[in-house]
C-alpha cells in the first residue's frame, strides 16, 4: 500500500503542487501517520502531555475556525 | 481551478487511505477486543484498544488538521463540486476537537480503571472518532463522482 501511495504522489506531483498544500507538508503527514501506527506500547504520562500540547497547537490554527458562524 | 480541485480530491483520497490503516489494524487485532479475564467481576483487560486509541488520536488530529487546511485553501472551488464538502468541514471544525478529547478521556478512564463500563465507553468513543475519519473520506469520494 505504501508503494501505491508513493506511485500516486509521483504521478500527480505537478498538479498537486499547483495551488494546494505543499507536497513536502503532505509527505510529512504521510510519514507521521506511518510512525504513529507503529506504536506498540501505551503512552507514558509524559507522552500524554505531549499529545495534549500537540492537540492544542493544531486546533488553534486559523483553518480550524469557522467562518460560517454568525458575527464572524 | 479544476486542476487544483482534482488535485485536492486525489490528495485527500491518498491521505485518508492511510487513516484506514488505523481502523483496519484495530479490527484485525481486536476481534472480541483481545479480552482476557483477571477473574475479577467487571474487569476487562484489553490492552490493544488503549494502544489503538492512542494511535488514532494522533491520526485523527493530523487528518482533520490537513483536511481543514486544504478545504480552507480550496473552499470556493470545492463548493462548486459539492457543497457537502464544506458542510462536513464545518462539522469537523465544530466537533472535531471534542471527538478527539472524548476519545482521549474515555481512553484514560479505561486505561487507569479497567471496568466493563469504561471499556464499553472507550469502544464507543473509538468508533465515533474512527467514523469521523471514514466519513471524511466518503465525502471526498462522493465529490469525485460528481465531477
């Protein structure tokens, strides 16, 4: 499956670059996802805190904010 | 504009395929949730669901984040393809963080107190979060069919 994903990315690389999120960011996402799925042990308390901070960082980004709500 | 939209749809399909791995892995390893009994009444030992939930917490965070950023960057063109993409993106904006927090809370409750009730709550929270990831992919797929 990994090879199929890479093949798709390579094939559509030129069009992916145009106007959408940069390819390096997408590849970073794929790499991070694969790393997450390799986890075999439960988080330690320190790792729990790391995730909490990560979640707060991600959900504070502008694109998480709705523009459809009244008054915005 | 059409090329960007097609690129976005293809990209999201490729990206969200990776998220299927989390749910597939869960199903493959937790038939019956790998239960083991400690002999105590009401105690359910299922290590796999704790680990799998922790995996999917990161996968969901990253998937929602990238999906929302891509949707925001291509909002106008995607609305022309399917207004439902934006509708669902707004739903993720409104509820996505809470889905993740709910799964995390349920995971911690079960992780530190392995009762049958906490196990059932975690399974429900896991499935809710996993469904959100799967539904994202469904909306992307339906938009592709309407091109």
